[in-house]
């Protein structure tokens, strides 16, 4: 799915990422663990094509998008990627249905298709009957379901989730992680950033990030 | 596109009060422009209507201009009339005078002065004396202007005698001439005018009625040529075609220019309204950084974001424009009950107002919309 070679990122003198090498196979469920400030979010911004200012090479499906123009990048993000954020990042004045529909506004799907796709994911995440509700009328878990539905409505190849359970209690976290596991079973590749080892256990593989460096196992970090 | 407009309406609805206050500038600006244009158009319509009455479709006016300023007698003769009526395409011809007054010399005691003279109108308001007109058959009485009374009689003219071209008349009434009024110095009866003065007035206009099948232009041209050849006074002056429609056109143009200038001045308030729109759009953009980030992450291009805010700004201004037009319409209906003519809201004024509102939205929305489009994505996603 993706291959990262010697990626580095600096903010002035501060080194956010250094010599990152990572490969993720199609259909894999990868967890990236690390404390806050370790560079997790910086790394997934690069993987999610949200940040193009880095050194090294990043190939998504064997293609580098480093020199790609902004409009085409938007299209790739819309077609191939889906994002789930820690604080849900829903549009507060829009209904559940309208939030989920956002990625479809910018894709070239027909209107009838769009409706079917939205209805389909609403069922998948178990939000039937909540279509017209505003996010503020939903619980944290339900809001994160809306965010997941929005991330998968375009049927992306890769889902990037940044602390998807960070704002949820443990029971709700389990529900959300079960949805991710189901999605992964249907072939969707997932990269998830978390600081919670219980959540990371849902993934097939976990890598660790510390002070901008990536490690394959926890022991290496402690060295 | 409809979904984008709906999206814009929704965002505008979210901050109703703020957006309404912003719109108020547009509303007042557009309403004033509508009112000014309506008054201007109404006045132009009334002012040119009179001209158009003289300018009936199938008429050509042939004019004679004497070479000498002092020559007041030459013009079209009866023979000329026959020649003109013989031209192909001419239905009939009427001879008239551009200045139907006679110039005369008047004398009171030994004092001589020149004056203009005409037949009495049907009704005249006198300043001194009795009656409202000089009767048609009256051969001895006249009315004179206060100005002439002052000049010839030092004011005391009533019931005194006045000699006009060697004929003696008695002044029975004195009238005042208003500032915007035109009247001759002396009014005589119809009979006296015909007997003594009509021959002095040259008939220097020939009003030619053209058959509907004939061309006005061609008839006018041959009339000029015929008169050059056969006109009895051809050597004393020039013949030409007058174009009253051109005069009314240039008059309309001048009036329109004045109206547009005043409307433009009112339109300056729209500039200030536009700055208000720009300000509110800046606020909107900075308030919705999170939304911009989300949309960009899920596939919106910078152009999509720019268009979203641009459409919002245009929709805001268009709503303001529409309310402004309605308000302008209302104000015009009210002022119509006070105006001596009818102010008219034309389709042109409505189309122009809508275009101006769209323009204001586009121009003043562009910079904030562009700012939204160009914000760096990573920073936007950090917003909560």
C-alpha cells in the first residue's frame, strides 16, 4: 500500500521526524504508538498527503505525490484516503447525513449514487434514524461513528485514524474498534495513531515513535 | 450549483443578524439607485412625450433659413406649396412659421420702441384691466405686457392709446410675463392680426405628410432639391430638413446622463456596503477554518473552497439587492403620490441593480474567499 523511505521533517531547528522508514501492506491494520509530541501526527499528516513539506521519499501505491499539484492532491485524498480525527471534526451546523456526504460533494458521483452510498455507510456504522440529527445531539461514540462513516463513504483504500478513541470511554472505544476491525476484514488498509496499548492491540502490527524516530518494538524505544 | 447555493443560504442563515446588518448597506444602496433611476426615467418619459407628439411617424419638416437676419419675410410661397405637393410620395403639405409673431414699431406720444405682436390667446390672466382675451372681431382694443407698459408709458398705460405701424389702438389690459413663460409684447384680436400683421410673418416651415408607402428620407431629399431649383425665395436663403426626433434623442441622452450620474453617486454607498461585505466575509472565513480544513481533507480543492465563499458572498449581496429593489419599489410608489409626474421602475433598472449586487459580492468576496482557499491545510486541521 505504502512505502516510506528516510523521511524527515523539521520545524526550524526542531527535528520532528528523522530517518523514518516504514512499509504498510495492502489490507494491513497498523498501529503507531507514542507519547504526545513524539511526531505521530506529523507522520500521519505526511502519510495522508496533508503535508508535502518533508525530506525523503513517500510512495502511495507505488506513486510519489511530492511534486503533484494541489488540485490533484485533493482528488487523491478524496478518492483514496479517509480520515478519522480524535475530536471527530464534524461540521456542527450540518446534520449527520450532510456530514457524511461531505467527501461526495467533491467526487464525481451521480446524485442517486451519492444517496445510496450515504445510506449504506449509515447502516454500516449503525446510525439509522439519526440522519437528521445535529452532531451536538449525539453521544461521543455516535459522533465518532459519523466521522468513520464520512471516512469510508468514498470507499477509500486507506483509512488514517488519529487517536480515534482519544475522546471516548473504554466501552465506546471497544465499539469503535470493532467497527475498524470489521472494515479491515473487508480489505481496507488502516493506519491508526494511538497512545493506548489496549486500542493498539486491535491492530495486526504496532510500531513505536519517540522523539521523531520510528521503532519496530517497544523495547528498542526504551534503549 | 443548486446545492452550493443551498449551502450558502444555510451559512447565511446561521448568522442571520450579522448578515442582515451587512445586507442593510446593500439594501439601502440599491433602493436609492432604484428610486433615482425611477424618478429620472419617469421625468425623461414625461419630458420627451411632448416632443414625440410633434414627431409623428410620417412627417418631414422642411425649413427655410434666410441668409440675412433682418429678412423676416422670405420663406415658402403658394407656388412653392404647389411644387412640394407635386413631389412623389407627398400626401399633403402645410406651411407654418417657426416664429409666428410679427415684429412691429409702436409709438406713444413721441416715444418709439419695437415690440413683438401676436393674436390674443383664448384665455389670459391680466395684471391690470378687465377681461380674459381680446375678442376675435375687436378692432380697437389691445393687451400689452407690463414690460412694454413700463418701456413705452412708464407704467401708466391702461386706457391710453398706442400707435402700431400707423394704426391707433387702446390699451385695455396689461399682463405680466412669468420667468419661465414666453409671450409677445402685444396681443391683438384675431381679425386685426390677419388683416394687418399676418403678411409680415414669413412661412418658413413646410410640414410635409408623407404617404405610408414612401420613404421619409427620400421625400425630404427631393423636397430640398425641388426647392433649390424652383423655390421662389431660393436665392434669399437655404432649405434643410429638421430632425425633431434627433433633438428629442439628444435631450433624452442628456437627461439620462444626469440620471446615471446621480445614480452613480448613490451607488458609492454600495462601495461602502461592499466593504461591509468584505469585512463579514473575513470574519466568516476565520470562524470557519476548521470547516475549511475538513473539506480540504475530504477532497475539496482550493478552488472549491474559494467558490464556496464567493457564492456565499454573492448570494448575500443578491438577497440584499432583491430586498433593495422591493424597498425601492415601495418608496417609488409612495413618492409617486407627491410627484407631478410618474416615477417608473424599469426592467433595465432592476437588471442593473441585480448585476451591481452580484458585482459587489464578487469583487468584495474575492479577497476573503481567496484567503480561505490558500490557508495551509495542516494549520486548518489543528483548529477546534
